[in-house]
């Protein structure tokens, strides 16, 4: 009989309450300060501190500690799990997917491991794991849950706005950055997550409110004529922007009982986007 474990990394942006409720395990990526101090994302450092320190420090990031992943897989094996789903940050933005994939051989004959690349960020790959956990509780098989997760990656759209491109340029996380001069005329670049799981400038908007309306309008258009399963809003030390964006969605869907959640961006992704990010994603209804 299959006993299925689900694990992800700290950038999935699910709350601790959700992780515990749905029995989803995490490993932390690393946040590295110029003086060499290293912290496990979300466990040893939080978004507010990173956002504050980014103002005058060139903070970097790194993959999870290999031992942390191996310890987690050992724990699964010792607790008689037979199958494991690992679902990290997009391979287009991080080497975590390749890193996890490379560890599968260590457990050949012990655990059946599937590493899934949603090619997404934040709750874009976090929320599908909640649904995977529910499917597990309902008795669905490992292969069915893997298929479900692969379908979710095809039916989500994400847009977000940043205050400027300084941090994304610094980390090399974005293409077409040279086309945007974000620090002039209050330009707020609107970014999308591509099918390859990379980031790309989609639009250049002047002002915070216009950028938030642009994010909402693009997602409303994406969902037109389709059944919405979930809307998530994510922000980096910008709760007022998140509230404004929530209001935009409430006005766009006044007669619908939309499932909408607000999440705080992980400290690790804040390093690459800078403080002030706010965006959202929409999932279209899925069926197993």
C-alpha cells in the first residue's frame, strides 16, 4: 500500500498553519549576508528583516543545505513512506529542482520519488500541494496526484508589480530588463511568470495604483468565461498594496464567492524582488 509524503521548499509561501494542517514538509533555501552569516529562509530569518536590510546590504541566496533534504528523505523512509513528491521553486529561477532530482538515486529501492517542476513561484506552486494533500486524504494514488499537480501547472496565471528592477537585475532573475528604466517617472514594472518558469517584463505602468489595477485586469481577463478555483495575493512588506488588490478583485467578481488568500512573500524571494512587491495569481478549476 502506498504511503505518500509531500515536500516543497520555503518559497512556496504557504503559512505554517497550512503546512501543518495538510502535512506538507519543507526545506529552506539559504539567505546569505555580506559578512558571511547564513540563515535558513523562513526558519531563521523573516521577510521584514530582509526587506529592511536590503536597503544597504547586498544580500545573496543559495540552494537548500543538502543534509536538510537528505535528513527529510531519511525521515520519510524511517516512517515507512513508500512514495515522495518533491515540488520546489521553478527551475527557471533556481537550481533547487536539479539539486533535488540529483538526490533521487540515493534512495533507489527505498523510496519512489517524483520531483515536479511547476515552473512557478510562491503560492503558484504552493497551493497545488494543498490540493495534492486533499487528494491524498481522499485515497487517490501516487500517479493520480502527480498527474493532478502537472495539470495545475498548466492552469495558473501570475502577475506582480515591483517598485523597480534593481534587485531582479542584480540577481539575473529577469529577461528584457534593459528595456525598462524603472527608476524614472514612477514606473512600476508589471512582471509575469512565463511558461518556462522565468520572469519577464509584461508592461510598464506609472504609479502604484495603476500597477495594481493592471495586475488585477490581466488576471480577470485570463479567467474570463472560466471557472475560478483560487485567487492568491502575495506581497513583500506591502500589506496596503495587497488590500488594494483584494478590493480590485472583489469589485471584479461582486457576485461570486471567490476563494481568495493573501500571503507574504518569502524572505528569499524578497532578496531578488526587493521590498514592495505585490501581485496575484488565478487558478482555473481542476478535476482529478
